């Protein structure tokens, strides 16, 4: 997670008592999400199935594909996961 988001949710003097219920809930969600990997997601597995259907490999003769994501963060994680999956690193 980007540092600025973590910092925004850190407690101030007085600890959690100064946080709103919403902020505490966000902290809980962030802790749960930190261990998640895109490679374990159902959407990633679906993408791999679709790549297989079009016979995509890392070969130069493979069809070129363009994958859209909502955020740059997702795009970066997806690129790393695909590189690892297809041993491109």
C-alpha cells in the first residue's frame, strides 16, 4: 500500500480512541488486504484462462494483447504477476 495512505490511517496521540469507527474499520480492512496477492485472485485465474484460449505465450509470434485496469497500482501488480507466471523476469 502506498505510504501516504498508511500514514493517513495511523493513530495520533491518544491511540485508537481518537479514531472514528470508520477509520478503525479501514485499518482492519487494510491489515486483511496487505497479505493478498493478485496472482491468487479469481480474476487473475480468469485472465490466464483467456490467454490460454488465444494461445498467448511469451513468443514473438503470440498475439499482442492490451489489458486495461482501473489503476496504475493494479497494472503494476498485474505486470509482475504475469511476468512471474510466464517466467519473463
